[in-house]
């Protein structure tokens, strides 16, 4: 055996014929290998994409089956409300109507039917109430606890229980398909709400019906099975996935979905297609989220079929293809070997020259000792001419490359300079445009505030005059309403201070009112006193925590205006219900020393988006239809004139927190100018 191998190794090393055979056979062999790889890849991708396409179609059929099922459920309830017995009892014996409706569930192939009076409308979620009052019928999935199931029918809690396999626990919640139909009286007022539906826990008949629709006979590979599952959260509550995929027995009710699918479908709300491990075997699977009436994901709908039969067919096709390619390779090798006999000598010489040229040597083929018109002789001469021409072209290319490199460097430098100049011009243009827009907004704000202040001063003067006239006319009797009259005078003074501030803001772009030392907490309490009357009819709770001990230099009336504005903004953001938190504390420096005080006003409303948070302090910018867009702009201006700042933090859907930072010592315009001179 060793002698035989040594002989063939020597032949391949010394005989051109065999080396030529190797050289010519290798590309064919590589090409066939690439062809095999591409064929395997294309076959796999086609098979897999076709499998995913099928499971997408299967999931779509399952989805439409569930939609049709819910439509039939709603039609059964509609038939119940239109029946003669229902209409008769509703008109003549309402006391017996509720009991009669509760006994009709089995007759209409439902698991529960409940008739609620219109007075029970408040027991339903807000979204359901709104649609019921509009007369719209509703059908949706819902996850209910055991007490909620018992309220619908006494048998439902027991039927909903599912032992969780391998966990030793029992799932007591139930997944239901629920329909609500409003019934109005002759005066078009809501009189009754009929509530009915089906419990999907342990509903094996339902998933078997859907499976028979999706996977008809002879639609799957031999040995594969189609399955349909309903999930509540990540637990299989109704399925025909077997506990043993080989023997096809049992049902995997009470098992959980894989972590990958749970994150994609339940947490992200996405539809998922792919290869999934379903209890004890791999399936080609599709999952889509089941949502309740609020749009929250409460479960999943699954369809899929066993993967192994599909793989078996794929492997069988690959084996058949492999035998065919090996046969072609053998035939091609024999043909190449037979055709190489008359070419080995000239081709060997050409091969040596080619290898030498590849290594950088300057050599030519020359004469091949063949007849003048032989194709290989002609090929040798043409190859030598090509090498001469190639050498000349290489020298020209090297020279052109050097010239091109110099030109590229020159053009690149010029382009870089032009780009920098253009960027600088664009930056200056944007700055000029921003300043122009800001100037126009401030000018418009000044004109508007001046007009508002003038219009407020006129009725304020009339009110003050009439109050003083009342005091004069009442004389000694004015003592009985002394406190009320003093309160009127205080509020008139506050109005005049506000209008004076507006006039100063419009003329100077800043606030010039009297700044005095004030304790912050009483001002915050007074602002809450002014806000509370406006929210008496709203479900707003105010939580107050006043811990500030540092006094600050502020204008009392202007700070009241800022705090009231921020608190009312929080009330509007919560749409009339929620918790408004108002806190005060000392503003501490880097070393822990008090440098002022801060007020935090936090609401639990809709929050502010990232796109709007940078614009809320711009004049005239507002997201409320009734707003003017001046409140935050004026508030920011008031606080900034004393060296303070208003900061905001917000997450959409979680509310917003406005923080008013007040320095212990106010920085007025005079102080600011003095600091600049120093």
C-alpha cells in the first residue's frame, strides 16, 4: 500500500499529465463544491421561508377564526336580546328578567350570560362605559380573577383552574372572550347591559376546531402534526400540543412558553415567527399577542407544526442531490483526463511561465516546438505580446497613479477649506435667525402684556372706587365686614402689582418690582389657598411638605403668580384627577451650605415629550387649546430677574416636576451691572 501511494505521489510531482489533470480537475471540483453549498443553502432557505410563510398563513387563519368566534358570540347575545321572551319580560316583569337571562347561557352555547342594570355602569372600566353610552357593542378578551369569574357564573372558578405542571401550583385566573351589548329604552336612555361570553381555560373543543380549520388533511409533511394554543400570560390554558410528541398523547395544558417568545410577544407586543421549543419538541411556530379592551397584552395565540418531518424531507433531498453531483464529478474527471494527453507538454511550459510572471520574474514563453499554425503556438506568441504590452501599461499606470495622487491631495485640501467656510456661514446664519425669531416673539409679548395690563387696570380702579364708597357709606357698620373689605383691598393691591409687573416687563424686558426678604413657606401656603377653590369640584389631592428654612429675597406677589401658574399647569396636566405634590426645601451648595431655597411642584399627569420640553418656556408656545403660551415664559422671566431658575424633569405618561430655585440674595439688574464692571 505504501509503495502504491509513493508511486502516485511521484507521478503527480514529475509527470505533467497528472499535474495537468490535477490543475484542470481542481476548478471543476471546487465549482461542484460551491454548487453543492449554494444548492444546500438555497434549498434550506427556500424550505425554511416556505415553512415560515405557511405558519404565517396558519396564524392568520387562526386569528380570523377567533374573530369569527367572537362575532358569533356577539350575534348569540344579540339574538337573546331580540327574542320574544326577553322583550316580553323587559316590558312586563323586569324582576324576573335578570334570573331568566342567567339561565340562557347553555341554550345559546355560552359559558355565562349576565344582565346588568344601567345603574351598574360604574362597575365597568372607563373605556367600556364610554362605548356603552354611545350604544356600541363590544367584544374583547379579558383576564379575570376567581372572584370576578364567580360574579359572572358560580361554576367558572372551578372550570378555570389549571394545574401548573412541574411547578406544584394551580392557576386560578381565567381567560374569557367577553361581549357587552347596551340596551336602551324608548327615551333613548341606557336601561340594561347584557354581558356574556366564553371561558377559554381548558377549552379543548375550541382549539381542536381551529386546528381542523387551519391544518386540513394532507397539508403537512408525513409524520408532522399541527397544533393551536391559547395562552393566558405565558401559561397554556387551552392547547392540543401533546405531552409526548412521539406517542401523541396528552395535552400540555399548564405549561409555560419559552423565555425568548415571552419577551418578544408579551413584553414587546410583537408577532413572533420562527423555530421554537414547544414543551418537548421543536416546532415551526407563530405567536401573536392577545390584547384586552385597554390594549394591554394578556395572552397569546399560537399555531405551529413539528419540525422533524420537514428536516427529514430536506435531508433526503440533499442525499439524492449529493449522489447526482458525485456522479457528475467522476464523469467530468474522466473526460478531463482523456483530453489532457495531447496538451500536457506545451501547457506545462506555459504554466511554468505563468508562475514565474506571478512571482515577478521577467520571462517569456518563446517557441513551443509546434507547427506554426498550431493553436498553442499562436497562444504562446499572443501571450508573450500580452506580457510585453502589460509591462508597458504597468509603467504608464504607475506614472499616472503618482500624478493622480498629487491632484487628489490638492483637490481634497481645497474642498476641506470650502467645507469649513460653508459650515461657519451656516452656523452664523442659524444664530442670526434664532436671534431674530426670539426678538420678534419678545416684541409681540411686550405689546400683548402692555395691552392686558391696561385693560385690567380700568376695572380694578372701578372696583377700588366702589369699595371705598361702600366704606364711606357704611361708616361704623363697616366694622362688621372689615375682614372682607381688607381681603378685597389686598387682592386689588395684588392685581395692581401684577399689572405693574406686566407693564415693566413689556417696557424693560424684566421685572423691577420691590424685592424683600421673605420666608418661603408662607408664600407657598398662600399660593395653595388661592389654588384650592379652583379644584374643589375636581378629584385632585394636594400633598404638601414644607421644609425650607432659608429666607430669600423675592417679590411676594410675583412669586405667588409663578407658584399659582405652575400649580394650575399641574392640575390641567392631570385632566382633573390625581395627586399634586408641593414641596419646599433649602437649596444647598457644593459644600452643603444653604445658598437659597427651592420649591418642587410635581404632577402625575400626561408628562411632556422630549420634542416639547425644550420649547415650553418660549412665548406663545402651548399644547392646550385654551392656553396662551405666556404662563411659563413670564414665570421664567420673573424668576430669572432675581438670579433664580425654573427647571423641569418629565417622562411621557409619568408626569412632570417643575423646580423653582430661589437664591438667598436676589441678583437684580443693578447688581448684575456692578458685577460686570468689577
